[in-house]
C-alpha cells in the first residue's frame, strides 16, 4: 500500500505550499512542467504570491529508437538543447544532427507556449529563486533536462518541489540543486499515480485556466510595488 495518498493535484500542491511557505524564499518564480505540474504549481504560487511560468521539454530520440533520448529541447525562458553525449556517441549522432531534429521540437514548444500562455511575456529568471514543480517524478529524465537548462539562467537558488518521487531520483537530484522538497519517496516505488485518488490526465483547458488564475492573483501584488 502507498505510504501516503493525495486526493488530487490540488491537494498535493497545498501540502507542498505549506512546506515551502516556511522557507522564506527570496523573489521566487514557480516553474511548472506541464501538464500535470501546473495544478500543483498553482497552489504553491497562491500561497507564496509568486508568478507561474512553464518549463516545456521535448525529447529528441535516436532514429529508429525514439524512446531513447539523445537530447532534449528545453524552454525555460529561452529555448536550449541539453545533450546526452553518451547516447549521441553510441548512436553516432553529431551536434548538427541533433540541431536538425530540434527544429521541429522547438516549433512544437512554441506552439504549446502560445496555446497555454498566449501573448504573456516570459518571467525573468536570472538571480531569482526558481521552484521547479511537477506532480511526481519516476525516472527523472524530463526533470533533469529542465534543471540543466535552468542552471544556465544563473538563478540565486534552484529548488525542486514534488509531492512524490522515486527515492533514487531524489538522491540524484539532491546532488544537482540547492534543495529538493519531496513529500513522499517510498521504497519500493512503483508509479506516481498510485499516490493519487484522482490522477486524471490534465487537459490543455485546465492548464490555461490555472495559468489565467495565477496571473490574476499575482497581478495586484505586482501593481502595488
């Protein structure tokens, strides 16, 4: 049996927010991995009165074996490519090969950002506390790619906040960021969804609604500065 169960992503986000509220985070930005990370991030942003932005990650697979990631394109402010050099070497892929494949993925990232955020500008990330949020982490591949790109933005602090994650992934992430806030890291770990009563697939409409709500409750604070 799972050691802890969340009613849904909103409940998980509130639990994370309770922990993060006591950290005294300086100038935070909540960065969600869509789609599942967005409703979690909304609840954290609501408590911290922090803006929400997205980190969009698209995997670049090995030709003929697309499930094997040779690189990833990450949009966390400005789009960047994170290379998996070991896989590239074994698959005999050059940087130029990856850049060609990345063009299509970059177009898809821009399409999704347009759908989710419309004309909203990107949050400034340099020198700020970045809290990267997802609804859970199993293998950590997407999260690691996101973090590698975000480190290049030179944040003052980089924090991962998730309700549930595999313990080996938590141990790995602890070595690469300033802090990992994880409410549950059960051993053995089977699946993120086992720790939610409601783990439905988040829709684009839900993402857009959550982002619009986040923009509304942050706006009065920004206008009052």
